C-alpha cells in the first residue's frame, strides 16, 4: 500500500528525519492560508498523488507569492495528473502540500528496499539525486551505492558513516546522514514498510541535510497489525476495479487481454495465465478467489471479472484442496443465472468432490463447457474467444 508524500514525511520526521515545514491543503484558499501561516517569501506547492515524477508532469511548483500559491493550487485541484509512472488516466489531485522552499546546494538519492536475494533490507544511495532511480540506474549506474543490513545487528553506525563518506559528505553532514539512515531503517523495520525513498535528499545552502521528497509503501499483509498505517489508505489513488475486488476479499489485478480468469490459488492463477499465453491468448485479469470459496464468493468473482468490458470468455480453473468443487460448481450455476451470462464459460475442476461438482454443472442444463486439464481449458478459451477489435 502506498501513502502520500506528506504522510511519509510525517512518519519519517517522527523517527528523526529532518523535513521542511509544511501544511496540507484541500482548497486553493487553504493553500494560500498555509503559505501565510508558514511565513517566508517562497513556497513549493506539491500535488499529493501516489506517483513520482510529479515535478516533470507539472505537479510541483516553486511560488513567490501567496497569490501565486493560490492560483497554481487552483489549476491543480481536481486535475488528473499524468506522470511517467501513471497510466493515461493519471491520478486525481485532491490534496496539496505547501512547504517552505528550501535552498538546494546538492541533491542526493536515498532508498531502502527489500532485497529478496539476500533476504535483507537494502540501502541504495547516490550522490546524484533528483532524477528517478530507474533513470539513474541507466545514466549513472556507477554512482549507485548499495549495502544490505544484517537484521540481527541492525544498521550499525560504521556502516552508515561509510555510506555518508561514499556520498561525498563531510563534517557535520556525516552525523546528520547517520541519523537519517538509522531513522529510515527503523521506520522501515518497525512499520512493516516495503520501500522508503527520499529523492531528493538535499544539502541546503547552509550545509544541512533535508528530505525534500519522501515516499513509503507498506506490506499489505502486515496492515492488520498496523492500524495507524492502514488508516492512511487513500482510495482515490487506487484502480477502482482492484479496490472493489479487494473489498470483496478477492485478490484481483486487471490486465489488458480478454480471457477472464477465476482461479483458486495465486500459483495456479499464474500457471493458468502462462497456459493462456502459450495457447495464444491474453488474460484479462489475475484473480484468486482463495480457499474455501463459497458459492457467494464465486458469484462475486464473476461480477468482478464481468465488470471488465473487454472480457469475451470466462475460464474457471479450480484445484480444490481446501475448496470443494461442488461449492464452486454451485457458485458457477448461481452466478450464471444471477448475472444473465451471455459469454461462454469454460470450467475445469479437479480435487475435492470433483464428481459432485461435475454432476451439478451437467444437471444445471447450462451451456457450460467443461475441460479436463489446465491445457485443455486454456486451448478451449483461446478457440472460443471473440476479442473486441482494437
Ligand atoms: P517528484 O517529481 O514527484 O519526485 O517530486 P519532488 O518532490 O522530488 O520534486 C521535484 C523537484 O522539485 C525536486 O527534485 C526539486 O528539484 C524541486 N523542488 C522540490 N522542493 C523544492 C524546494 O524546496 N526548493 C527548490 N528550489 N526546489 C524544489
Ligand atoms: Mn522526488
């Protein structure tokens, strides 16, 4: 789960990362008021959307008067901000962050990610910040410094100091960098984060380190024990198809193809998508209905998949261990009738109560196409599909 820049800054500040003073605004008038409240004579107005690359997309502006803050804010509110990282629809701007402008001498990059290979938190840093890490990795890969942290020891001071030296920091900046690194590490670890990124981390004209931008994302599987993080969720920034499915307890990811998939188990769902591709088709979605799927859940899964106009055929693939094929079959029959199905439906069942499941499908009298194996199901789906002309 992603959160907004201002939320990440609040969190990181609590752990000891220096951030500029700022305030949140929900209207242009409030943005102007924030500027006045902050004082000074220059402010940065920043669209709060779950995406980086806002600067290049016109979502960040340095303003020199309260009037300029207000008028720029007025152009941002309600806009769909399209950045390099969003799709063509962009992300809606409903909150702005107004910050006292910083005087920038140098821009550094700092990121913490989970390195699955070493099974450790990895710190990535560069003396050349400001641009996106992907671009940095391409244009200046040698500038990237990486180090992993031993979880039993935590981030030790000498490791942090070494990184600070590598970034060309000196004097009091070294101690500041150590504080920032350890704060980021603790925030990451203590809050079940998946990513912390400060880009740019700047050296100000006065020689101090300040986090000018901040990004955090969290492990959704750990949100149950982080209610204070879970409440930072902003649904306006999510793909509505995916958030609706999430509410229904379904793991759904929308894709570009036309073969709708209803499958139990993430691994089987991945394998099914591979088989569809192998057979020459394109999946419309990833959908895992999970174990113990009741008929009601199957109905909801059908509704979720059918909400995608591109779908021209539905493939149900169930390997029932915890699940029961008869339940799933009942759900398919119920869904078929409830949604007034007009698309072909292919069902492959295997595992617990498979005979009973097949009997229910056959006895329903519905034109459900049954398949014996995963390959058979994928081939049948590809043969029958009728994708919309592009
Ligand atoms: P992003 O484009 O979404 O990553 O948004 P950032 O918060 O990183 O802002 C983009 C750029 O705006 C930064 O890389 C800075 O160059 C610039 N910027 C942001 N805040 C300030 C500021 O306080 N002063 C100045 N001079 N530039 C700023
Ligand atoms: Mn940035």
